[in-house]
C-alpha cells in the first residue's frame, strides 16, 4: 500500500508505513529497495508503532528496555515514564506533520477501548486541511461477543468494525 501512496505524490514527499510487528517490518524493509527500484519511488520508510499511539516509537522504547529491563515495580514505573518522554521528545510521527493518513483495514484491529485514542491520534498527526482515507469494514450492528473472541474473525477485521452509526461521529469528536 505504501508504494501505491508514494506514487500519488512526488519524490519530494514522504510516506511512512507503520506496523507494530517486527515480522511485518522486516518484510517491508527487506523488500522496500526492490520495490523502490521497480516503481521508481524511494520515498517510503517503515516505522514500528501502533496506529492508536503514533507518538510512541516502539523501536526506541524496545532499545531502551533492552538496556534497562523491567525487573521490579520501580523499573516498570520508570519504563512508563520513559514511554511518556519518548512521545514528547522523540515522537514516531510528529503532530501536524502528515497530509494524508491512509488505513487499509487496520483501524478495525484496534480494540474498542482504544478507538477514541486512535481517532485522536489520526487528528493529531494531520496538518490543518489534511485528510484520512480509510478502507475498513463498517458494520450495521455491534459484533456479538463470540465473534469478538474468535481469532479467525479478528484476522478478517470483523469484530473490531465500528458501526455505521458510530463511525462518523467518532471521527467528528476527534476533530
């Protein structure tokens, strides 16, 4: 998806792909030079983070925690403070720095209790006049409990789908 988006702009624009797993990042980063050569766009980079917390750079946090592992309550609290510090001093994606946020069936993977934060993060990173382009499933009713705990339906982005009645108001509330 990132390389399709890269072709919409020009080589002076940047595309940031965000994923929270090293496996997906490894695939993306390994293949990025190959794809870039074929399509002629090398303005794509991949960062480790979560869409509901685009301020926290998970690679920087991971590096810090490897150097200073969590071993007790004090180190746990220190890790939380470190995460807060990283969000402020070294954000994964800076506030008001993005023209377009594109989601291709990712929003629905975010658990319900983090949806508000998700929409707030999208709004936070967008420049004034920026926009969100979202390709996710929207449901006409809430997912039943048995679907919400089924891994197969999560892979299909079904249980996390917002309702049609709730989706646009949630975006409006976030800004």
